[in-house]
């Protein structure tokens, strides 16, 4: 018997919606999407990998409710999240005669969710869309909160819109189709929630993380629900990131510089960069006397227990020096009036936003992390 579906409400007034979390939700998608439809027809955009795994199940689920489906499968991978596939998606939606009152469905990971959400935001000045996230990263982060967009040659996510979905269906059964590496990359974002605002949840992850990674369904639902709950609460407070929403970027200032330095390649997946970035944010916090020296070690111990990347030494290939990494941080969207904004922590579960990080301390933390890459490893 499958477990009950958990529902997290994202309380945004006229743009409020539910995130439903549970097993087998793709197979139940027809009944759940039907109440949102003005006519029994949806346009689904996915990628080729996800299509092979889940599109037939979604089509059957929709057909059982008498909903017709038309689908476009874009190439899988981050390179899809640019102008050319975006234009292809929008033009396909127009060719399919998607109308203002119709619903577009984004079936896939973060790339598909962000791109299709942005297409829905601009199509006929805005149509509704439903997120059906299939990666852990998309279930706990990118499908919730309405950030949509694409990458440009100047950087990631520099073009986009806030456009909230009408419904999010996070089918945790889909997580069993992920590679271990992709699953753990998404888990980097789960750890982030514990670190930024819920020490008890971090403790729960320390105990239950290994079982969760090994496939424990109840643990997976709990971790996704708690992550989404925290995100929903922050987004409801600060939808357009004027303040507190920046907390969700714990680890991301370092991560974005590392992703740029590794060419957005599979040397470093986004969630891996987030995990390393969280460890560095705790190093920086400890160095500034904000938290004890034990806290960064505890963060790393959990990442190590999960078999995750946690240090610059875990990134294969060359990295630039600290000066270049700091320059790359300057390209981040979080720069305000030329000042870098960091999410630091007074302890596990106690993050805050600041633009007061002395440049020399930042450089020291990065120099030490880079030096550890070349140090001979202990037996
Ligand atoms: N991924 C960060 C945010 O949604 O604000």
C-alpha cells in the first residue's frame, strides 16, 4: 500500500498553490491536474531521458481522466537551458495552439522546470503551468517558488521571470530512476535546508541520510516534505528575494564561482557545488568567529558519510587561484552595489545574509582550501 500524499501549501495569496509529495504521483497526475484545466488538454514539455522513463505513464494517467496530451521532448542536459531551445519550446507551444487558459506541464529536472516555467511566463503574456519534478534537486528546490529562466553566454539564470506554478507534483518514486551521483547532488540542496534553518532536521539527516540514499521511501518523502516546507515558508515571506529568500542561496556564492571555473561541466554538478559551497560558508563563518570550529567539521562529516564531495580537493582537474575565484563570485546575481553578498551561519540551522565579509578573510579561506588540494593525502 502506498504511503499517504503529503501536501505543502505555498501561501502566496492569489498565486498560492500546493506541492504534493508522494509515491506514484505521475500515475495519479490526471486526477490531480484535471481540476486546474479549462478544457481537457495539456501540452507537456520534457527531455528525452525523462520522456523515455515517465512520459507514457503520464500520458496514460491523463487519458484515464479524458485529458488529451501533446508532448515535446527537448535534449537532456544543461545546454538545453538557452535561447535556442527556449525559442523552440515557445514556438512549439504556439504551434500546438496553447491558449491563455490552458496549462503547460513541465516534466523533468531543474533544466526543464526553469525553461518551461519561463516559456509559460511569456507565452501569451502568461499561461499557467504545472511542475512535475523528477530529480531530487527539482523536487526540493527549483520546482517550488516560481524562479524560472534560462542561461545566456554571460552567465546562468540571467534571463527569466518570477512565475509561480499552479501545482507541483513531486513523485518520489521517480527518484529511484536517478543515478547515485544525481541523487546525491540533489541531496546537497536537502542538507542546505538543515544547515540554513533547522538544526533538528540536519540531525535527522545525519541519522537517516544513508537509509534515504539507499532507497527508504518514507525517509525520502520526509526529507522532500521538510525541504519544501522550509522553502515554501521563506518564499511566502519574500517571493521576489528582497531579503530572506537569499538564505536559500547558502553555499551558492562559492558554488557559482566553482561552476564557472569548471565550465559548467560534469566535473562539478550544481548540487555538488552547493555541498562544497556550504562547507566553505561554514569555514568562512568559523574564521570570522561566528560559529565554532567544530561546525564546519560536522558539516563535512555528514557529507563524507554520504559519500559526497565536500572539499575543493574533490573537484577533478585544475582550479584557478583565489583571486580569480573571487572575480567569478563578482559575476553573481547576488552582488549588490558591487558588494558580494554571503550567507553565513552562527551555527548549524542559523544562517543569515551579510555583505560584510572582509576580502582578506575570504581570500585566506579560499587559499587554504586550494592549498589542501595539493597537500599529500594522509594514508
Ligand atoms: N534556489 C533558490 C531560490 O529559489 O530562491
